């Protein structure tokens, strides 16, 4: 290493953000992603073996995609070439590929191209990578926050292994922050600041699983603490994160109280309250997938066929969350919450289910009426299966016929209440 590189490294250690300085260099320093990096897990085996193959890392911001690319590069003897699809174009890609071919021919050394934000490349730009990946001139490590099934070309995906990263857990972020506070070389150890547990918890819960957000907020809080008390308290954490600590414990009473208020607000047709409680949960660090799942359930339990579109809206919001991610997906969740609150309400489907469950448990497995049994085989037909069945399409789409077991023939589970479900009656309309 020459004098210039030494000076550059010193400047980096002095001026680079804490998140960059604390970036792990080995697999054992990586926090989180146990499903990929735990013992005998595929990505860990790949890294430890030093083997190189093209991969795509898909995960939310701050989950460790760039970190893993660096760890992979450090574990191999390949030349590491980082590139961002935001600032690079086809001409830059071709220069890297040409240099990789020359390097491979001259010394046999492979080139690992880390392409951050690969989804920002359009189809033609991604196509430019394909021959070099296919021929082994480069090993591609692509990183994306978007679903690669939609954003990365199929031929490129078929030649790469996909690894999905998850947002870091609160405990993971706490471990990273404590490591940074103790590290005197790259971290904040030389500042000799202490941190209150509730301050660190506030940053960890408010960072949304993003290590960069957590570490940069910690650094800002530490700088404020040095100029004041020398201690990172909750006030400093709130100011650094620009988010006030809300009384919301994801494992305690507040969690259940707030989600209850959210559900009851939608059921009670109050869109303002529904959006408020939803925002309260998101700002407190609640898993947005939990919120989306609750809306999918409510769409059937409390709206049902009074407005069948409600279920479509709720499921679409859930898919949008996976496709877009936070923070933008808050818009999709808010739209769904407001729609569900404004939709006509009916628990007819839920009541039908609960009534049927009572009979199933009370009556046990009642026999299927003979005319409804499967009659495809000669043996089943010989026992009378299917005999007497009336094909509705031969009778204009509807025909009077018994479908329930004999013991329950007069039971009615589904009773329309309001909205569109009142139109969804038997044909001809049933009495009562």
C-alpha cells in the first residue's frame, strides 16, 4: 500500500459515515440474515468455499446487500469492481467487461462485478451483461430492493442464484450499535459516550430494519451528546432520528390495544381513525406485513360480499407492500385502510363459517349424499354414486336439488345482510 492509499484510508476512517466505517469485512462480523448465513446455509457455504457464481441479492434498504458483496469479494481472490446502476450506463459496463476479459486472459483472475440497484438498468442495459455472465468473463453480484421477478431480465435471473434478505431485527440493530459504541478504531469508542438502553431501543425500533439509518442516527446522537451531557438519552435519540418515541410495545399491551383500535375503526367505518392508528403503528416500527394481513382478514370477516372488491383491494395492498416496500408502500396501505373503512359492512360470510363449524364439530363427518359423490369410476357408479344428480346447466343454470347432508338439509348458514351480497341470492330467490 503506497502513501496515497494510506492517507486515503486515514481520511476515510475520519470522515466516512459510521455506517460505512463499521461495515463488516468477514462473514462472522455480519449481523442478521441467519436464514442465509447460519450454519450449513447456502450463502454461507458459498462464501466460505471461496467459490464464485453469479447471484442476485434482493432485500430492503440497509439489510446488508452491499456488505455481503464486500464479504464475498474479500473471501475470494477475484478482482472487485463496484458499480451503481444509478450512475452508470452501458458504456461503463462494457469497459468493465473488456477489462475483465483482459484480466482473465492475462492472469486467469476473475472479476466480481457488484452492480448496486440493478433494477435501475433497463432491458437493453441488462442484456449487455448477459454474454459476459454466460461466458464466465465476470461474476455478477446484483443488488436490488425490487422484486427481481419483475425488474431483472429472465435470462439473467436464470443464470444467477437468488438470495432474499430480510429487514434486520431490533436485536440485530442493537448489537450493531453496541459494537459501534465499543469500537475505538472505526466506531465511537474514542468519543467515550454512554447510551441509555431506552435511547438505543428507540433508534433500533424506529430504523425500520435499516442498519444505515440506525448507525447514522446513533452517530448524530453521539455528536449531540458530546456537546451536552456526554450521554445519549432518549431526547438525543429522538432528535437524531427525527421521530418521537411513541408508547407502543410490539410485544405488550400497547401493541394489542393499537391494533384493536385500528381494526375497530375500519369495522366502524371511520377512515380518519383507521389511517391514524395505522400510521401510529408504522411510525412505532410495527411490521407492515402484520398490518396488511389484518386488513386482508377484515375484508372477508367484516365486509365480505357486501363489497367483494374490498378483498381485492386488501390483497393488492399486501402485494404492493412486497413489490414497492417502505416508505412508499405506506400510500398503498393508507388507501386500503380508507377503502375498507368506507365499504359497506357485513359479517354474513363469517357467520356462515362459524355456523357451519358448529355443525361440523357437533355432527361429525356426515355422509355425502349419493347423487353428489364422485362417479368417474365404474366401481363407484355400481354403488349408486352420482345417480340422480341434476346438471344445473341442463336446466338453465339452476335446478332445485339437495346439496347438504340429509341430517342438515334445512340448515341455512349464509344469510345476506347488505350491499351487493343482497343481490347474490339463489336463483330463483330463496324465501326469507
